[in-house]
C-alpha cells in the first residue's frame, strides 16, 4: 500500500472487530463516507472483499456518484450463493467496475456462476503474505511428527471437523503424530474441542489459539494440514511453503497451480473425510522425505508466485486508474486491500 499512499491514496481500513457474517449483511456504507466520496471525488476506489458475499454498497455509492472503482475478491465459496434480493445489485457492481481482480481462477468461476456474468476480462492477482521471502528455518526434530492446522476455527471454510474425523481412526491414533490447531475462534472452537474430547484425541490434537509469529509456528512443525472447504489463495499455504514446509491441503483456490501433488505437497481432491484421509496417508508414507519436499516447495512458490504481491497489485491499480500516466493523483480509497 505504500505505493498507493505515495501516489496520494487515502486508506480507509474496515473495523478489525470480529463481526458475525450474518450481522455484516445488515451494515451499509455510512453516510459520512458517502459524503467524503462526494467531496473528494477520488480517482479510483479500491474495494477489497473478504469473500463474495461481502456488502457492496460502497460500489453502488460510487456508481451513483460517477466515481470509478475496482473490486478485489479474496475468497469465494461454491457452497454459498448470492441471495436473490442482492443478485441484481451485486451483478451491477461487478458489471460496472473499472476492473475486477481475483486471487484464483476458481474464485472467478464461482462469481461467474453466481452472477451469470462474463468475468473473463478480470485479472488473477497474487495474494500477500506476512513472512519474509528470504526466510529459511532449521528442520525440526523428528522424534514426533508435528503438523499445524493454521486458519480461523471455522468448519464452513477451514474444515477442522474433517480433520477430527480423520484422526479418530485407529491407524492415526497409533502413529507418532501431533496436530496443533492455530487460529482465532470464528464460531466452532467449542465444537472442535468437544469433538476432540468425544473421540479421545486430547493426546493428539492441541489448541494453541491465534499467533502472529508465523515463523515460530513453522520452526516447530514439519507440515501444514489444512482441509479447507473453500479458499481464495491460502495465506497459510503460501507462508508454509515459503518457510520450507510441506502442504497437505484440499483442491481449492490456487492449490493445483502452486503445488505438484506427491512431489512437494499432497492434495485431497475434495474436502471430504475420505479424500483428506487419502492425502494424509500419502503424506505419512513419504514423511521421511518431507525435509527435501519442503525445500522443493520453497523453491516452487518463489518461482510460481510473486514475492512482492502487494507492490504488484498497487502497480496494477495505478496503471488501471491512469494515475501514474497523469501524474496528478488526488486520492484513492481502499477498504482495505489485502486485509
């Protein structure tokens, strides 16, 4: 965002307070912010959507005021559809955007299906991550094989319930394996705790809460285990690979583009207990090769994904808006990009 700020951008960050998604649909673009738009008339408004069902009232306000805007969609679920009452307004928001950006082609396909709208001219952009591109970590001790499930505790998106259903099987109980769940509670922490207790997994599964120190997570763990039901371009997966750790993930978002299955990662073809178990079984059988695979994953992600995605996106916005060409930047509004 520094490049946008240098060009005169105004950055408006949405509240960091955790709000239930059902409540978010009741929130609309505030009149004070609409007034700011009317008075300032920014060159372009960058609207960052955490997923495809986010409120798009700011886009409609821009339409009313004749202000160009672009949309960045960071996740889209094939299991949740845009509601009938929001269909026309959301379709209009995408159709009239100056540009649309997605972090995976799969997400773009979900929106095309939801909106019956040709989005083939939109761009796929790389997602931002928090670890330093040059990060290199020592390989942890192999006295116990340690997997980290990194992501908000939310069954609908991250699928921790699938993980518990796999680990309850006798074969996994007998193996020298420990799984840590890291992430903020977004509705299912008590359920996953209770499921773990129900199946007697207290010696296998631990709950470590939220951590901002990503490198410390991967300094202690050998692999990422993330049975997501949907993703955009998983930050947890990107960060694990940059840190030289093996990803065991589902075929969602950009997984297939960034991982060669069985070479330096393991992909469950669908977010089901059976398919997650299959991917984990293949990974377990190759566990003594994880260190080598992790190095391959680190090399591959640097070749297939930008190591400066935020800067690249800022350049796209500057070019799309014409700000760089005119050299007379006023302001751009982001709500926020790469949140």
